[in-house]
C-alpha cells in the first residue's frame, strides 16, 4: 500500500511552517523557567508532535537564525558562502539530537496549553472533526507564541553552540 498524503497531513505541515515562522519572526522576550521543572506534558500532546514530525524543523529554523548573525558573516568571510553554509549546517545537524527532545517537549506543552488530550488525539489520528480542525487553525498563533516563550532560549543556545563550533572549524 503506497503512502498517500492526506489533506490533514498537508494541513499539519503547513501549520508547522507557520508556527515556526512565528517563532522566528515574532518580537518578544524569552521566558526562562530555570527554577521549577516543567509540568508533565500529556502523552497525547507529545505523540501528536512526534507522530506528525512537527518538531523536525529545529535544524532548519536553527539555520535560519544562524544565517542572520554576525558570526555567520565572519565564517562566510573566512571560508566563502558555500563552505560556511556547509560547516554551519553540519554543526547544527550534529548538535540537533542534543536539543530535539526538549524542543519536542516544549512544542507538545505549547499544544497541550491550547488543546485537550482528546482533541490532540483526534488531531493525531487524522481527518479530525471540523470543530477540532477549525480550532487547530485558529490556535496556531497562540501555540507559536507559547512555543516562542518556551523555546527561544533553547534555540539561542543551540544556534550559538553550533556557530561557535563552526567558527573554530573555519579558522586556520
């Protein structure tokens, strides 16, 4: 049986792109929660994020942030644009597994803040009822802003570490 891309999956992928665009573009201050551990995320939220691969854009988003930095410009000046892109992307890819689990948990928590476990299960199964699908569309900005608050610092550390490593590789 071949894989058929459903309308729901296409919609989820488009929504994930919009969500990450909000994280990247929206101004604001990161909320650091270093004192207390985060509350447990409902399993339905984490399953939704992981099964739909909604957090898989961490590397892409990291590159979008990295490529706009002074450090990236310095790397380009040292080794040229193509080599700089390669070095930075390799570092981001190498580091991604260290950050992916927390990123997925943060995204799941952001969805859990806007949806009930039952709604998340319905979204994950595919072709959700119209009321749940409409709520999903309507809540993307809220989820994006929530995710930005939860993950801005994580993204910053991920990108900074990758850029530091890349800069060391670009220097003779």
